[in-house]
């Protein structure tokens, strides 16, 4: 595997990849050793397929994200519910797990078409299965052990949880199909109340691809936002001066009820969110790419069939690019004054035609939650003994939920 950390190399890889060379085939994952990974994530989702299948999926899925305003009320309601739960607890809160539930509920309501209500203690089985899989499924030692029946790392329990998660993805899709009935149409009426699953089915997407996209949105649609919000809450507690600047802006822009229109005027909050995602990207490494021919990238010759990955965290902490990368400073994003190289190095949602389809969705949710948070609490501090630890370079970062606890007043 070759890992690139220079912005010009990363841009080159993305340009080749987005145009179809190299093709994303996931052949760096053995089907024998990692069959659970393939079963859980799938290979027919929008992140895995190439043109022309990708073009069709992207066109269909874009329709679900054309009107960000339609997500506002659900995001606001779930943010308020999460914070109300924290108020009732009246003690240091381990924020990560609550935020994971909240973002999953938002995803379910807005994208899947019904409420999991995990914040209220319901529908926890798929989330628990998902968490177990994400904790164990990417253990690199599994690459060298061919049978999932061997007694290592709870292999049988992992297989059971993968089955639970897989069955739940199919269950969600089948329930939507039942509600739709037998009458399918070729084009979705934009005025009709619909879910992203219905959009995919009505536009003729293969059912396996529908299932794989459910899994992809489950993983990418809530986990990355939950991680970003977890770190953001921790950084508010670590940097009281920044916290107060955000509170002052929120109180000035949103003196009363938060509205969708007021979100665009929360500029410093937006800088804070961007700096959080620079300092601690939700996804440290972009992988899943393989060269399908010999290529030259910069001064490097990369043979065909070479696995390629992009190290976002190294770029985000390169002193040659950022000057003071270990300083948490939202002002660096002020008035879009990033240099060309900094803009190339800052790609928390990827770049090019295949940038993350849920970028605006995630940023809107983060703004709504953090605005609601600072309006409800005059003080956010780290709990005694709590700390923020840098997450391992894995599929997604997940702060240690036992360590990242916060006091709210």
C-alpha cells in the first residue's frame, strides 16, 4: 500500500480516481478473510461503484439533498431532546454515545423515513450491533486468519452482529417497499413526501444496491457527524474563550428561537466547526483505491494493482502547510483566507465530483446542535479526570467515551 500525505499528490489521486482510474474495487480486502466487512458494508453503494452505475446513483441520491431546509425541524427537535436528556442527568455527561444516538435518529427521520428514537431508549439493537462490528471488524490480525469460526477476538459473536446489522438493513428496505405497495413509478414527484430508500427503489436501483446504500448512510451519515460533534463539544470545554465567542455570536444572531435562515449568519461558529474537522478529522484515512495501470504521481512510480490511500490527518497537521497546526484556532478560516495549499489539504468531505453527498447535511446538523447547546448552557467544562485523546487512525475516529465526559451548567 502507498499512502500519500502531500496535497498535490492527493489531488492527483482524487483526479484519477474520480475519472475512473484507478477504479475502486476494494481488492485490497480479501473476500475470504474479510467476508464480514463485505457483507456489512457492501460493494454496490455509491462509495464503491464506478461510472456509469455511480452516475445513476448520484443523480438519484442528489434529489434527497437538494432542499436542506426540509431537514431543519427534525435536526432542531432531536438536538433539543438530546440536550434535555443531559439536563435531566444532572451530572458529567459522556457525550459521545448520546450524540451517536442523536445523529442516528436524525438520519432515520430525514433519510430513511421513520424514527428509530434511540435517544429515548428504543431501537438500540442495530446500533449496538453496528458499534460491536465497527470495534472488531477492522482488526488487522483478521486478515491473516481465514476462518470466522476460529476462536479469536469473539469471531462468532462478530459474525452474529454482522448478521444482525445486515438483516436490519434489509428490514428497513422491505418495510419501505411494503408501504409503497406494488405501484412503482419511473420518476419521483418532487412534491411527494418520500424517503431516500423510496427514491432509490422508484428509480430502478438494484435492491442489493439499495441495501448497500442503507448501510453506507448508516455508517457515513451519522457516525462521522457524531464524532465531529463529540470533539466539538470537548473543544468548547477545553477552550472557554472560544466557547464564549461562539455564545456571544449565537446570542446576537439568535436572540430568540433558532430559524433556518439565521444559520447562515453564524460565521464564527462555522469557523469553529471547520477547525474542529481540521484538527481532528472524523475520517483520518481515505482508502479503498487501487491502481488499474502503472501511473506516475509526483516523483513516484506506482505499479498497477497497488493499493492507495490518502492520509488526511497528516495533511491537516503539517507545519509546512499550516504554520501552527497544533494550535486550535478557528480564526484561520476567517473570510476564506486559506492559502491554495491549505484548501487542498483540507478535505474532510473529500473533493472532486465524488465529494461527500451529505456535506451540507452534516454541517447543518452541527450548526443546529452547537447553537442549541450554547443557548441552553452558560458553562461547558471538562469533567474531573476527563480528557480528549487522539483517536487511532482507523475507518473513523471515535473518542474514548469513558474519558470524554463534560460538565454542563
